[in-house]
């Protein structure tokens, strides 16, 4: 180590910067440019290629190659190719097909009579019905026991008449006792049994037991005639029709598969394209249905198979099932003679005739509740299969009007008395079915038809149920333009059967989507609220009020919204009724936040904060606060100092902060901190810096449990200190310095409370740099000393996103940043020369590094450039009004001698480590470190010194001895040395260059 003599190379930073600058060279733009778009000339399509596929080639004279991605895809992207292939292989599903004519999907132009995305599907209503219509009463169900007679003989072993007779017997077997009744089932047990039947249907179909599958469907359909537990009927309807949908899909797909030979049918196929086998199979299914004796299962099963009519031009049904149909001769599309049936058969053709017939069949159902749901199912399948048959949909609705008086008949009233069901509750059971029928009828219906329907509803007595469904189903624009008329109709309704507040709730839903005439808005709100405020039940009240809050926010000012909030508080506070209405109250808050983004207006409402006080359940209150802060972060454009906003949002953020406990997940803490930090960044008191600091002090006390918030506050205070110096430059210097010291004190007090070791280290360094930039040298020294003192606490591993990782890389990054900052830090007059550098190096020497780690040596090598920069006459960078060591020492030889001595010590430590690596046979690590030290000597050492020059050559040879050095890096290094040797006063590098050789590992 005594042989090493360090002398730093004198640097001329300005000339070096100029010599390293890029040369400006003129560029001649030709036809080719890397940013120029590629031009591909389209040629004729390849013969035999798939439709839509083209081949492209560039002109022979062009220098631009075709786009390789375009040529690979050949004009069609892989997803489109896959979709096209899938469409040609699989049959259309029930929801994707239409009844007749053009049934194409995907890319076909949507016709006026087809169902579009603006039609709300049944699937969106299914879950709501199941959740709404429940019961605690005991239920019963008939389970099919699985007769062996369900196995039909094969075609080869029986004639057509025998098959039909056998299958009729099998169906009779179902109706004559091969079933078992299960009693006293809970609602969940009932649902489970229905699901078992659905699964049994699929299993029977998969095992080719088609008759057994039909038996299950018939049995399930019979359940829809049972209204013993009437409150559960809508949910029962949903469960049973799920099974019917499955059955209809299975039958359709089976017949479709028979049409795939020799090639699949197109989507828009006609009956003439269906082969005889598929037609016969389809006829057999309809013959089975025609033999079902009871009306309701026969109706439901035929509706489920309505789509299968597409395969037939004409089909046969038995007259006893449909006595209103005329006689017709027997026929078969294939021309085959049929036997085994009575001659009383009639001929019908297509879905267009079938739907009206099914509509008429429903007139035979005596129970109005069962009938309305049968109409709803027919309308649902009709909209999926034949949406263009508007007349049949309208007929269903007008038939409903004709039988509406049955609801108030004696038979229904007696049934309700037996089941102890009130008429208002009973009427709500009709809502899902009537809503759906009206939705189907009113979909893209002309305004004249809607007006006619409304007028006919008006003429009915006790029409509140229908009026409610009309307001649910009709277009919102239609309702809004006639809102005053609807209010008049609501007033004329008998409230005993259907409460007026429910009608106003339905009206409010429409008015939330469409605007009534401006002159009518205030009268509409007044009329609605007169009814709503008189509702006694808190739950009924809030259900309706929550709907009208949106109308109020949409069209009125904070004054009207404040009045509404006051009324809600008045109704929901007694007996703590708000505890049962948190979802509705949360909805009120969300709607207000949707329309009021000016928080100065929002918090100036007198009743807004009292309204928030009703959220007393911790999880709900925190959720509301999250909603408020999310809207504030998204919509607050300018910083604010409004005391009303600040006090309110501090309270909101404190609620969020106080929800944090030991069980809170890190992701939740991170989300809360992001919102609170967003609020802190939006607080600005302008040039009132003391007030800004006071706010940060208050925020630190309020949010002490969220470390990211404390980090944000420290950053805010540091920015505040820099802004203060910038704004107050040249004036009130004494007051400014005092304020900056106060900011430094804030950071110095806050940083130790952080648990993250690297957050503390980085903030100590940042705060020290800020203090130095503001000429607060004592504070800067304190921060940097604190950082050095914390370094020994760095653990060998840290947790990052739940995984333990070595901290060594992070520590090295920090030390390098720390070293670069020390260049401009002047030595303390009482602490000795380079006291911070020595303190850091002593810490590195004593730190317990990982086994077989070279980190300590890397730090020593990194410190050499800093020491070399400190020995220059003029430093690379400096801080205004801060005298660095270049000014304090002025190139004093003693100072330079101290630097050289420290450098020699560091180099000696590195060389000792290299010797150790040689003995341990860690040649790869040895070569890497040797090359790093060589680069440091080349850049910062004075290689005119023979011993230092020889050391550099030895290090080069050592790094290349085993051939582990990157050859490309070595070549570029030699080129750099060759370039440097041509500079003034650098001729000594030429001699060294001849002694540097490249070696490779063999």
C-alpha cells in the first residue's frame, strides 16, 4: 500500500463538456427514413384465398419492404379468423337468433325490427326477482322417480305408430303416479331441488334419455300452476323457466346438428334447406308436446321450443289440444305417410302463426297471476325468436287489460284471505311480469301506440299497478314530456291497493333519465314531495326520497337540495331509523356528489354535514368519506384555502385515517394514503407560508398512523422552504431564515417517526440539501449526520410487496447519492477536514455486509471520484451563497494532502480485497472489481505519475487475465484512451495504450 501514490488529475470541466458534445452533421433525406410510414402496394388477391384475404407486395422499384406484420396476417387478424371459424362450426344460441329471414350475427347490419343493445335483457332482471320475492313458508315439490319406461325403442326395431304409442304411454306414466311429493321444504331446499332437476335434465339428455328429459320439463312446468305460497311465485317462475330455457336450447342444438351434413346451415337458413331427418325429429318433438294433457305444461314446453319452428314449413298438432283450429289433411314435409294418430289434425305453418295461437291459449288459464307470467314467458321467447311480430306482443298486453278485473275478483280475494296476504303485497307480485310485457311492447314502438296504451290503462278502474309498470317500461322521454299528466293519473289512483309513493318512485326513475319541460320541473317536485314527506314508514320514505334526490340535484340549486336533506334527516333520525337504510343514504350522497363538484357550495349546505352524521357504522362512514375524497381529487382543479372546505375535508380524512388498525391490509392503507395525500397537495395558502406550515403541523398530528402521508407532509414542507426562499429573496432575510429553520425543525422532528429505514435516509438527505440551499448550514449538518448515524440500522433484507429482498442494492444507491451531495457541503470548522466523508467511510467499514459481498469495496471505489472532485480548484457544481471547501481551503496543500492520503488508503483497501479474491479463486469478481478501479484511475487519477500509471496497467491486465471482461467494453475503452491521448497534456496515455492488451478466455 505504501507503493501507491495518488494524485488527482486536474480537470477543465468546460472544455471537457465541449469536447464531449455531439457533432452537428447535415442529413440528406432520401426516400427512406426510419420514421416514414411504410407504403405497401396492394396486388390482386391470391387465387383460392379465403374471402377478404388479399396478398400485398411492394413495387419492384421501391426500396421499402412490405410490413412483415401485415404480410404475416395476410389481411385478416387471428382473432377475426378464429371468430369466423367458430361462427361456422357452432349453432347460434337462443339469444342470438331471430325467427325467420336474416339471422346473421356480428357484422350484419342491424335491422329496425331486431333487438339491439338498448333492450334490457331478462338476465339483468333475474337476480333482482330472486332477491326480492322470498318466503319463510314451507314449500312442496313433485320429484320424478325415473321410470324405466322412459327408454324409447330404436327406429330400426319399431314402426312410427309404435314409437308414438310408446311415447304417449311414457308421458301417461308421468301423469299417473311415477312421482313423489316432497313437503315442508324451506326456500333454499326448494331452490336446491330445482337445481337438481336442472342437472338431471342435462344428464338425461347427455345419456340420450330424451323422453326422461321431457318428463322432467313437464313436471317442472306443472309447478307453475301451483300458487300455494303465492309470495314466492315470481321466484319460482324464474327458477322453472331456467330449466325450460335449457331444454329449448338442447332440442334446438340437436336438430341443428342434424342439418350439418354435408355442410352447416347458414344463419339465415330457410325451412327448404333443412333435411328430412331434421324435420322428422322436429315433428316428433311437437307431437310429444301435443300429447301433454294439461294446459300449462303443454303451453310452457311449446313456448320453450318455439325457435324450433324454423326447421319446419308446416307441422301438425292434435285438435283436442287446440279445439279452435280448423281441420286439415294429414301431411308431412317429406311426403311420408303417417300412421298411429287420430284424423283430427290440423296444419299450421311457421312462428308467425304459432305465436298468436299460443297467445290465445293463455286465455284458458283462470288464475290471473299464473296467466300474466305465462304471457311474460311468451313475450320473452318471442322477443328472442321473432321480435318483428309486434302484433302478437301487443295482443298479449291488450288481453292482459281485458282480464285485469280478475285481480279484484272473488276467487283471488278468497285465495288471499286463506294465505293471509294483503292486496298491496299481492299486487307487487305482478310487477316483474307486467314490467317485462310492457318493455317488450314499448320497445321501439311508435308514440301513437304508447299513447293508446296509456289511454286504455287510464280507463281501467284501480289501474295503479298498470300505471306503475307503464312508468317503468315506457321510454323515459315519453314519460318526461307527460309528467304532469302522469301526476294527475297517480292522484286519481286508489291508494289502498297500490301506495302513491311507489308510483311517484317509478315516475322519479324516469325523470332521472329524461328532463321534463323546464316550466314544469318545480311544480313536479312540489307535487311529488307532498306525497313523499307524508309517508310514515321510514323504509318506504327513504326508498322513494332517494330516487327524487337525483331529480332535485339535476335541476335545482343547493337551496332545494338542502331542503330535501333536511326532510330526510327529519324522517330518518327518530328511533335511529337510519341504521336500516344505509344503502339508500349512501345512494343519496353519491347522487349529490355526481352533480355538485364545487365543494365550497357542497359544504355550505347547512344540512350536508348533519346528514353525514347519520352514518354511524364505521365501515359505512368510511365508505362515504372515500366517495367524497375520490370526487374531490378528480374534480378539484385549483388549490384551495377555503376554511369551510379545509375543515370539512380534514374531518373526512381523519375519519378515514382513524379506521386504520392492526388488521388493516397494506393495500387499504395505500389507498387511504393516496386520497389524503391528494387532499394535502390541493391545500395552498399562497404567500401565507406560516399558515401553510401550521396546516402541515395539524395534519401531522391528525394522520400520524399513515406513513405515506407523513412522507408527503415532509416533501410539502421542503417545497415550502424552497418556495419561501424564492419568493422572499432579498427581503425580510432574517424572517425568511427563521421560517426555513422552522421547516427544517418540522422535518427533523417528523422523520424519526417513520418506520421505513430508506424513507428516513432519503428524507434526511433531501432535507439536508434543502437546508443547504437555504444557507442553513447547521441544519444541513444535522440532517447529514443523522443520515450517517442511521446507516448502521439498515437490515440485510427488507420486505417489498410482501417479499423479502436484499437491501444491499438499495443501500449502495443511497450511499452514491449521499457521496454526490457531499461535494458542496463545507466542512464544519470544529469537526475537522472531510468529517462527513470520513464518518461515512467509517460506517461502511464497520457495517455487517452480506457474506461474499463486494459492496464495501464498491463504496470505496465510488468515493474516489468525490475526493478527486474535491481536490480541484473549481468544483463541478456549487450552491449560490454557500462557500464550499474550494473556497474555505483555497487549494491549501495540507487539504490536498489529506485528500491524497485518504485516496491512497481506499486504493490500498481495494487492492487487499483483490488479493483475497485471487486466493479464494473468485476470478470473475476479481476481474470485475479490477476493471472498475482501472476506470476510476483513468478518469480521475493523474497517470503521469509512473507508479499510478503502472498500477492502472496492472489492473487492466488483471481484469483481462481470465477473459471474463466484456470484450466490447474493453474495445470501447481503448478507443476512448486513444481519443484522450490526442488531447493537450495527455500524451502520456499513448505510452500506456501500447501496454494494454486484449485477452480472451479460451
